[in-house]
C-alpha cells in the first residue's frame, strides 16, 4: 500500500494499472502517489467545465464519467470513462481552456494531481518523465483517432442530409416527431 498526498491509501498495483503510469518503477509510483489527492465526486457533478483552464490531471479510482461537448442546448457524448482511466491530461501540456465537460455518471472517487506539481515531478526524474510522456502521447493518439471517427460519422450523416431528399425527410420525421 502507498499513501497519497492527503493520507489516503491505495495499492501500488492500482496506480501501476493506470495506463499513464504502467511503465514506472515502485519508487517512481511512490513519488506520483505523494502528489495525488483523493476526492469524492457526486453523481451529475461537473468535474471539468468546458471553457475553463484545466488545473488537474484526474485518475478515476471508482465510478463512471462522460466526456461531453456542449453545442447550444445539445450535447455530444465523446466517450465514457471508468476505473483506471484518466482525464484532464491536456492541462499538463498547456493552459488552454478545456474543450469539453466531464460529468460524473454516478458517485465516484478521483485521484487528482495539480498540473504544476506534475511538471515539477517530471523535472526531477528524467526516466519518470520519459515514461509518462510516452504513455500520454500514446493515449492522446488513441483519443484523436476516436474523435476522428466521431467527426467522420457526423460528416457522413450531415452529407446524407444535405444530398439526399428522401433521407432528409425521413430524418426530419423521425427526429422531430415527438417534440
């Protein structure tokens, strides 16, 4: 068992099972754990609000969360995340406003690390830095590919609606019938 920043305990196996940290040594995992703070999250809580500058990397210890892009009154669910997944990783790279909301689908627990603390940690251990940045790059590449697939699907639907009168009428009847 290792102690997090606020004294909570977790198994080193849990932290190692998080994709971002799976290449770290026990010593490096202990360094990371010392900076983590555990936080309970209630169902429907907005953990990250779209448009605000991110300040933390979050690791899901327990619960399920959705990543949602708000478009006016509509929302597009980009993905759902569960135990051992992480979010807020772009706050580790820059101070740009976040691009989506992250909302708890149920009561849960997250581990969070401040972006500034993370940056300091990667400066004191080059092996830890290299391992985490490589894992982060791979995860971001996967997420870009998934987002690209979503865009491709929306583009296909949009194109069909614009070019096919029969499909447009069918879609309009289905989409607005109950509203």
